[in-house]
C-alpha cells in the first residue's frame, strides 16, 4: 500500500490524455445527481472512448475534467466515477508522480 494522502489540488483531474470511463451504474448515479435522465447525461456529458468500447466523460478543451471547480473541488464528488475514487490506490499513469504532489512526496519518502 502506498503512503498517499490527497492534498485536494485537483492535479489528477487535469492529467493530460486522461480518460474517465463510465459504466451503466455510474451513468445512472451521476445523471440522477445532476437531475438529468440517463439519456440526457449520455448525450451532453459523455462521448465514445477512443477504443470505441465504452463511454467516457467529456473533458474541457485544456483536457481537465468538466466537473472540476475553480477551487479544485469535484462538482459531483458524492457520485464521482469509480476511477476517480480509486486514483493512486488502484491505478496511476506513468507520469502520475510528476503530476500529483502527494504521489511525488510519497515516492521521495520511499527512496
């Protein structure tokens, strides 16, 4: 287990080329939270993944998450996708330690 404590900086929500896949359960709960039908959510908030196998959340032009607020909070935090909940504990990208200050700190502590 890594020594990771989220610092709330929002860096993980700005990972370049980041893809957040959403399954049926995630679509259901996020749509309900946002007061949309599932189809409205799919049409407005998702797109087909590059591999054309799943839906992914749309990103802003700068590739950051559309649900990241100006104060680095998640607008859908209570229902955020499983991928977001498991960052650093179940998955990271090759450059995650460069992007995330908490992972960078953890990596330096282990040296």
